[in-house]
């Protein structure tokens, strides 16, 4: 109702809005503060409130495009390619994650294993104590990655579009003329859910 009143009568003072709603000015103060803070209304001193024309939906999309992966990324669990499938499963439990990122001898991203990749191999007849994760992992160049400069929106979109639980956050390094990826973090469904909760709080 406040937004509708401001749209119709702008510029309008808080006393005038309060009058129209049969409320006191102080009762309105928190609502006006929130509407101003999130950018729906603009308060000009001694003039009154204006409608900025931004719908809440646009504000959310603007915000998730502004937030960089660098500020939301989490700590990744990383193992090497020669780690046994058995040790990888133990690491999954110890680090309380669902996806392990794998590095090669050069210390750069070479693949990843999800919990279902590990489950699949564990229910077969494989000797999981001797089998290295390098054999069962999803391998580069088939890994979907994000960079720290990409937005939270872009990361979430990749998770949804590729139907995966986690993305490694990588920095590209050049070795000779070969591009390699250093793992600097991860963005997972949990990361995005936490951000969603944060944005939902007023
Ligand atoms: P789960 O297999 O436990 O449901 P995911 O949905 O994340 O977990 O993984 C589905 C498949 O996609 C697995 O085989 C996994 O190796 C692969 N995968 C997971 N994350 C990525 C990624 N970022 N890029 C490419 N492949 C991935």
C-alpha cells in the first residue's frame, strides 16, 4: 500500500503517507526505512519520498549478478589422482562433503568424483583399496568450472544447467601455451542455498 501511495502522489512526505493509512508516522518508520534501504523508494530531504521504479524482482536479479563467486566460495576438499577409491570415500566422510576435487602431478585440476561416482564403483566388484580415483573420476576437459570473477548468478545457473552439485572455483595459469586450472575454492548447492537465506533476511 505504501508503494502504491508513493507511486500515485510522489513526492509525498511520511506524514502524508501516514495520514492516508490512518497510522502514526512512527508506526510507518520501519517500513519506510526498509523500502528505502532496498531501493524501492528514494527519500529526498525536505521533499519527500519518490518511487524509484525498481520492482523487488529486478533488485534481486541485480544483487545476485553483483555478488562475485570470490565472496561466496567455500573451502574445497582436494585429493590426488593416485588416492585409492577407499581413501576417497573416507575423505568424503571426514570432510563432510559430497564432491572431491582431484589434482594431477602438477597440482592443477584434473578431475572430480561425486558421491554417486564412488557409490557406483563401491557396489561393484572392484578392489577399492587398490583402485585409484583417477580411473573413476570425471576428467578434464569435461569439468564445469567457475572463476572468482564470475557472479553468484552465473555459478548457480551452471549448477542448474549441467545438473551437478558442485563447481570448482579456478584460476587459469599458463604453463607454456597450455592452460591449467588452479583450484581456489568451490561453489556448491549448499553455497547457493546459504546465499539465498542471507538475501532473504531483512
Ligand atoms: P551425484 O553423482 O552424487 O548425484 P553430481 O550430480 O554432482 O553428484 O554428479 C553427477 C555426475 O556429474 C557425476 O558423474 C560427476 O562426476 C559429474 N560432475 C559433478 N560435478 C561436475 C562438474 N562440475 N563438471 C563436470 N562433471 C561433474
